[in-house]
C-alpha cells in the first residue's frame, strides 16, 4: 500500500540534509565545499553523516596525493594520444559528454595506473568546464564486437570513480549492444554500486540507438562515433540502416533510486 510523503515530512528531510551538509563543510573546511559535501552525503543515502565524513576524508587525501595530473607527464600523454577516453562535446542539456572507446584499450599494452591518471585528468577538465547549474557528465561506452573485457581496469576505474566522483555521472550509454555485450555487462556489473548500475543504459538500434538521438546532439554523436568503427560509415547519414539489431535497452531514471554511491 502506497503512503504519500507528507509535505511537512519532505521539508523536514530537506532541512536535515542541509544541516548535515553544513556540518560536513565545517568539519572539512576549507577543502570541502557545499557541493562536495552534498554529493558525498547523497552517495551515503542522504543521512549517514559519519559514513560520508569517512568518504570525504579519504577523498581529500586522494586529491592531495593525486592532483593535479599533468597532461605533459609522458605516461599520461601517451595514454591521451591513444584516444581511448576523451571529451567529445555536450549532451542535449549542456553536460560534458565523455567517450570511452573501450575497443582501443589493450591490457597487454597498458599500465592500469597510467590509464587511471589519464582518465582522472579528462574528468577533472570536464568538471572544471561545467556551466553553472550542472554537476554531472554523461558518458558513451563504445564497445563493439572484439572489445576486450579488461576486468583489471574495470575494477580500478570503478573504485576510483565511486570513491572520488560520487553523483558526477548522469548516464552511461553502452553501444553497440548485442548478446555478447550483455554477457560482458554481467561481468562488469558486480564492480559497480547499485546506484551507478542504475545509470547504465544498454542502448538499442545498433550503432544508431534512439536513446542517444534523444539525449545527445547529432553533431556531438558524429564527433564521438563517426570513424570509430572501420566497418561503419556515418550512422546519422540519410537512409543509413544499422547492420546490428539489438534487444530492448535497459531503462534508468534519476528519480528511480536512492543513492548509495556513484
């Protein structure tokens, strides 16, 4: 039986959340901003203050040790040159759009720590460029047939992302999807929190999924994907028909879950 939330209960909850955010800011001032405290508290259910405080403390230590990441560092520059992970524009609502071209990643040719440093650099630049009113980015994961399931990198990336960038991800669009990519997804899912997994959209429609057309400007999609797969032409050209037919996509909504991490 559904019991609607009373308006006064909603207001009380919002006031308690604000109070807890302010407490976290006071505790970790000046390194912790209202935005940071809000995101980390949300990632801990919106009320588990001590859990959020522990998370923030570890995050600030990580930032002090890790940042800034220099793009001229030879190891980082080499990874940037591969084009595996980069910004490709904005989504339809102005959020930075990032692309992870997973098929370019080869576990035998990379050091996990260097790939993570490169990804952190790209994410930090995207965050710094966010316009007022935005605090999240969208991500396209391009993983065509033949892409290696690099669980070592997946594990390291999931840990870094969920521990240090909570509530930064708006959507993660996976394409092109097939039965193989869905099997790969089941291998990746255990490394993600429930909240992060809920933001993953296994798209439909092969290389021209309708979910992307609804959420991302065509020019951004072209910049990200045209020429990515040597077997494909421009998926957004007139009369284009994708050779891949995919199952129905997964669905996710920002309001469908209570955050427990990101």
